[in-house]
């Protein structure tokens, strides 16, 4: 059953209030009346109405002033202004101040019905929009940030605490740890989520190109600039700009950036018209900005302007317990994208992955799993599908027994458990090999 | 609710057959005895010279105070052009869940719209308007069912689209009130 529409009637004339009250009650609406603007505002402090029908000419505060105050209280209020003394000026002013419509008394019953119907449709659309937006938010949360380790839980908590504010954020962490994902998560959980998140990879561009990329340029600003171009700051208006590899920008760019961050105004390259843009800044770097400030290679004022909040994203080796979750995630991701049946991973292969140092972090792990699915037999990822160099052993392994165990299983898998060939490669006899298999509890992979 | 009768009071001239057929329709819809009476009001007191119409709100209040009785539903029948301050005209008005209402056939006539007279149509429209306003006195609000007599009508064409009958939902509501 549809929610009952509620209407507040604001008019100094008793007969108007009574007529409208009876009229709307017959439509089954919830109706209340106020004889002046002040009383109406008092009512609105503690109650909300879908539609406010208000006279313009009233003693004391007039309807237009009341409209402005109502809009300050609740900007999406539907306020219909009515008057017996219609002028173009007041109509225009009312609509400019945010009135939904403007009607002249007395009105045709059909016109009144249409007015309320249109307002009801608007209310329904706004509600539907809110519901849809909530659904969008639930799709763009932090699902891509996989992990149950203490370190990742901290990252998620940091995102949650910083998302709602407008504060600048610097995300630090090694390459491939997911800094951009963190930036996306911050943006998609912020009030700016319905506006763009504009990314700029500062490290990939020369100074000149970066300047044009950030500020835009006017036609003819330089050779090849055939048309005007909007810069990233402009594109990020009301949204967020993500500056990746912020530590790579030149000293001149640091000065320009500081100026823009402080004034939120800038000029396109080759232009002279000042443009303003309201954006939030998130930066990322794998460098130690504080050290760079101490060495004089990064401006201190810019550092403090950017680093209001710092989020550290740990390397994969500091959250080994997240590796199985990540592996499972990437297996599902790539099997789906390659239209393959879901594969599993051999426990030995998984163990090997957990022992690997991953200098490229999550990005390297993702690459590894994708490759394994492509080259694998389609059912189970095994050790032979992984490009992990057998000489690259995790620093965590110190005992000879562990080393022997790993080496034997690698060779067994390499030769598909052919005992003769494995023994020959290991330079031991078959009996010794069988003894080792029994000792370590090795079993062939299906 | 302990109701005895519905009273239809005519203010001005109405043909007897016209009133009787309306009474029969009301009996059928509300399953209550209907009394028909003549009423007398100096309508000039309710006339608005600026608008050249009669104030429906004031007429309703007057009918309610002079003619309405607890335990009955009273409907004043008029042939004059009615208005309420906020609207250009009304077909009728009633106190929602109250004792009385009013209805006029003035705006129901085809002649007002430059179309050939159709007495049967005026009769049908007026019956619907009477049942509609009485429905309000029983607490019924406007219905979304396109054929229900309680559907809101702002033009005579809207009245022609609906029937004179209450829809099952509205009828059920009336029945529960009358138990």
C-alpha cells in the first residue's frame, strides 16, 4: 500500500485553510494547517510533510521568505506557492527560490488535482532514486579489498573513518599492494560517490603533459593543441581526484599543485580565465614523503597540505593469512572472465605461494594466478603451473629438512611422479626416493 | 454506528420523479431508509456577487446546523453554482465522517459546456454526485478504482467514466461502519 501523502497548508485566511483541508482530507491525505509562516516553520521543526502549500501574501513573514527558510531546512521539500495576486516577477522569484510550482487562487479543481499528482510523482521519483542509490552503494563498497588479517582490518577501518570527511588522504605502501583500490573505496563511501573519481598517474607523464592533464589547456596553447581540453581538476568537480605516485612530481608542479589545493582555482594552460573546482584529494606513493621533505626533494607545505590522513597498505608478506582468500578471489575472477569451470588449487601449490616473497605484492599474485589458469590443465592449479623459481626460497625456511621436502616434491611433480626419472634427476636410487616419499607423507596429485 | 436514515433535502425546485429515482439509488447503495424533504434557505445570504456563485462552505455549515440530526446522514440538494474560496467551482461537498453534505447539478448540465442538453445524463451525473458526497459522510475518501462512485471527479467527463456504485472495497468499508 502506498504511503499516505502529507500536506501542510499555510494561509492566513481561515476559509482557504478550511476549504483545502476538507478537500485534501477527502483524498485521504494527512493534512495540517498553519495560519502564518512562523507557525508553519515551528511545525516543520518537528514534523515533515511531503507537500507544503503556501500563500505568498501573509502578515509578518511572507511566503517567499518562508520558502527560502524551508529550503534551508530540507532542500528537496516540495513547496507550492499560491497567491490571489499573480505577477510574473513573484512567479519567477518563487521558482528561482526553489518552489515546485506557482498557482493563482482560485484554482480549477482539475488543476489542483494535477498539481498534487505531479508533486506526488516527484516524491515517488525521489524515493525511488534514494533506494537505487543505496543499491549502488552496496555494490561499490570494499569487496575488492580482500583480507581478514589484522593489517587489512585496520585498512578497512581507516577507510571507514576517513570516507565521510573531506580531508586529504595520502595512501602509502609498496607497489602492487592495492593503493588505488583503497582510493576507490574511500571515494565510493564518501558523500562525493555520485560524482567522478578522476585518476592521474603522475609518474607516467612528463612535466608538461602532467600540467596539461591536470589543468587542461586552451586551443593553441602548444603545438598540437587543436581544441580546448578540460583538465582533471575540472573533471573532478564535486568529486575526488586521485594522484598516484605523487612523489614523482617536479618542484614546479608541487608549487602549482599547492596553489590549486589552497584556492581550488586554476587557469588552463594557455588560458586566462580562472576556473574553480570543488574536489577532494587522495594521493598515493610508495616513497617515504617525510624523508623526501627532510632531504628537500618534496615541499614541506605541500606535504602537510596533502598528508592530513595517512593510510598504510601493508605488503603481502605482512599478511600471509590473506593469501588463500586472495588466491580464491583471483581464481573465481579469472575463471569467470575466461568462461572456464571453477578450478581448485593443490594444497602444496598454495603452501608454495604462501612462502613466496612477492616483491610485486598482490599485483604479482594476481598475475601468477591468471597465468596458472591459462596454462593449467583446467581442473586444479598445481605447482608446475606456477612460475615460482625453485631457487627463490622464502626467507622463512631455514631447516635442511624443509628445503629437501620442497625440492623433492617439485621434482616429483615435474616428472609427474615417474619414480625412475625423479630418482635419476635427484641423483638418488629408487629405494631412497620411496623412503623419502614415505617419510614426508607425499601423495600424488589427482 | 447506529444509523437510522438518510435524509435528502431539496433546496429549490426538483421534479418529484427525479428526486425519487435518486432516493432509490441511495437506498440501493447504502441499504438504509431514505427520507425526502423540502428545505428552505435564503440563498442570497450565501451569494458572492464578485464570483457570481454561492459559497458551498457556508451552505454546508448552514445545512448541517439547521437540518442535520445525529443518527442520520443529511444531504442538501441544490441547483445553483457552488464554490469554495480556493477553487473555481465544486460539484458538492461534505463533512468527512460527518452528518451532512451538499450537492448541486448546476455544473452537471451539458448546456454549461456548449453541448446539447441531455436530461438523462444530468440525472445520472447527479445521482453519482449524491452517492459520492454521502460516501464522504460515512468516512469514505476518494477511491482509485476507476469505476467506483468514490473516485475523485474534477470534470463532468470524469463523472461519466465512473458508475453510480461503490466498489467492493468501499462497500465493505461502509458495511463495517453500519454493523
